């Protein structure tokens, strides 16, 4: 699965703009956490492009870019967790999941364009 690296705070403006056309995924990953790697691998394995289409997927290494993770929490009104996946639609977080709740089945209902 192709992820877009989220490494610049300015990219959050792009995420918001893109989310006005279709939902966008942000995956917050901790390189120090085995659960984070397991959740990401499971999401990648179960990703169904026939359902998700061309949904843009951003990957944040929150250890390297903690300031971006903090801004995500503030901007989208979600409590910081790791690992965490957010679905951004119309500039707002419409879903967020963490740890083993991160699954494609739980995300797919939020991925359809409005």
C-alpha cells in the first residue's frame, strides 16, 4: 500500500483541502511500538482498493515529527494515541481508532466520497 510521508506541518493544510473532495487517512505510527507495526501491517494486508478507491493515505512517524502529531490532536480535536488512524472528511476528523481497533472493516464506511 502506498503511503504519503507526512513530514511537514504545511501538509496538514493539504490534508484538509483534499478532504473536501474525498476522505483522507492519517496513520500515526510509533517506531518504538510493536503494536503500531502490527496494526499497520494488518491495515495494509486488509486494505481493499475496490472499496477505498484512490483514498489518499498519509503516514506520520510521530517519533520524528511529534510536533505534527501534536498539531493533529489540536487541529482535529482528537486525543493523541499511538498507533492511531484518523479519517479526515470535510476538514474534520470523522473517525479515529487506536491500537487493535485499527482495521479496514472499521474504516471502510468512512471512505466513500460524499
